[in-house]
C-alpha cells in the first residue's frame, strides 16, 4: 500500500509541475513513478502527452508503444499510436495500427469513429 501512495504522489507532483511548465522536473517525477511501478500507464500517458506537445514525436512514439504492449486490446492506444506515426510521416505504420484497431472491433468497425 505504501508504494501505491508514493506512486500517486509522484503522478500528482508530475501533473502539477507540467501545469506550471516545469517539464524537466515533471518528467523526472514520471520516471520515478515508473521505477515504483514499471507498467504505470498514467505515467506513460503523461510522458506521451509531454513529448507530443514538445514535438518530440520519436519519444512520444516510444512511450505510446509501451502503452500498446501493456494494453494490446485497447483501440484508443492504437489509434493514438497511428496518429503519432502519421505525424512522423510513417504512413504505412499508421495504416498497420489502424487495421489492428478495426480487427479488434471487427463486428462494429464504425464504432471507433463515434
């Protein structure tokens, strides 16, 4: 339980630092959260968002790929990865992820657009 409290603390501090614009310190807090729980999707999401906002798309893709590995059936994570790939000019990789999204929800593929 103590690790969970420390983890939540790191995530909250990271979020506050991000809002204040202190990105290097925020990133450090998210790294500390990942040390406490390597599969912490909240920390990964925050790192993706920070790096995407800063146009560091290669780093954003790296963290987004980790999220996809942790949640392989999550359509939103694959759509996000496809969008990042497209932004990097990697159209074929983006298409591959979009096709995976359709395959996950093959019975109702239009639902991903609602």
